[in-house]
């Protein structure tokens, strides 16, 4: 049975997962339907509804929620079902930062909507909040994470993304992020608008934590020169544009300069670039030999490793003096030995 809870019992708390998964119960306040729709806004969680999740069940609860508090055992969960429009920005951000990491030559880790946990003095779960995407720019240097990211124990992420499609982080969640010390918060309102919030202007806001709280910034501190407008455009593109590719490469190169890494430090990119260089060399050699009326065959491709080991100077010298393909291959095998 849904349990009615007075306003005094709910102040400043919540997060919620689907109640059918555990003993969680929808809180059914004794108000009219229209007032019930404003229940979340009245407590700092617009677009949310309260559900009860007992302390004994929160560890096993697997649904999505905004915030949960042990004192009231109340969670605030999005009133509207999760849609692909809400999930896309977080997934796209993970893919975009993976491309930045490849150019940078060092890994960036994305954790999705993991639990951000605060424990009480006895070590029990006290408050839990969930973000839509969590990014670590230096995962190898951070303390190894457990089931949750524990505030006051674990290294906090460099960037946290919140997607405001049917909800709004500003009244309550943003204050919690500030209180808990999260350095950089991105709030994305997607171009795909929600019928329940038709007047919310699309865009991305970057907030940097300073001495007096969050300050809105035009560009990210964690990702140098990546502006709020560029991030929003990239998160809402159906197909990666040439302008976004240029931005990702720019940011990746700057991060590499800051950290002393290059693209070839990324194992996948190193192999790809080596293969591209080999293919480019083979193509130049074919054109050079063809200009001298020397026919080439698949034997040239079979000697790709030898071509890669041979200096460009020796390759061109052999190509300009050889009498045929076999003579060319003999010459470069001799110089690369």
C-alpha cells in the first residue's frame, strides 16, 4: 500500500528506483492530482515523484533515481519514463571523449550513472545521488573504485553530466554537487524537447567550483577550450560533423600537450597510424615506379614490412635507379637489412 508522508518528513531528501523491483513504495500524498504533479518541485526535485526505499533494501535496489536519503528513506525518481532522448547525451559524451582520448594518447574513463555515495559516522549509506555521466580524465591515477563513488573517500570525477529533459538539477541537486565538492558540472538540456517542459531552452551550461560555489563558465576547465556551445552541438548531432571532429582533435591535442602524451601513445591509434603510413608509402612507390613505366604487383604489398623499415630517402633512391620491380625489392631488402 502506498504510504502518505507529511511535508516535514520529506524536506531535502530523495532518489528512486522502480518500486516493483524491491519493497519500495510510491508515496501517495494526500493532495489533489494537480498538486501531486508539483510534489517534486516543492522539495527541490522538479519533474520527480517520491518513493520509499527502506535502508535495508537500498543496497540491492537497481532502478534509477535522482537522490535518496536514509533519514527519511525517501527517493526522488523521474515522474516520466526514461526515454532515448534522455539517455543519448550521456552515451554520446562517452563516445566523444573516447575520440578525444585517442588523439590525446591517454585513456578517459566514463562510468555512466553510478551512485555518488555519502556514508554516515557508522559507515552506513546516508545519502546517494545519481548523475547521467561521470568522467575521469586520469583514471590510472585515481583510487580504485568500488561499487559506488564514495564522497570523502574516493577521488571525485573531473566532470559530471546531468541531462535535464523532464527534470531540473538547479533547485536541489546542484547544491549537493557543490556541497560534496564536485569540481565541474555540466547541465545539458537536449534539442529534443519534452512535452512536459516545452518552454525549457536547449543548451549546455558549464559550472566550475570555486571559493564561493559554482560559477558559470563559457568553456570547460577539464577539457581545455571545449566550449559549452561546442559540447551541446556535439551531443545533439546525429552524425559527427567536420566541425566537431576539428574540435575533438583540438581538445585532444591540448590535453596531450598538458600531459606529455601524443596520439601514438594510444595502442589502437598507433597501429592505425602505422598502417596508414605503410599504405601511403606503398601508394607513392607505385606512382613513382609507374612514372618510370615499371609495372608493380602484389609482391610490393607483400613487402610492406620492409618498406616500413626503410627510410624514405633509400626508398626513393631505389625507385629512381631500379630496372624493374624485382630489382627495386632487392635494393630495399639490402638497405633495410
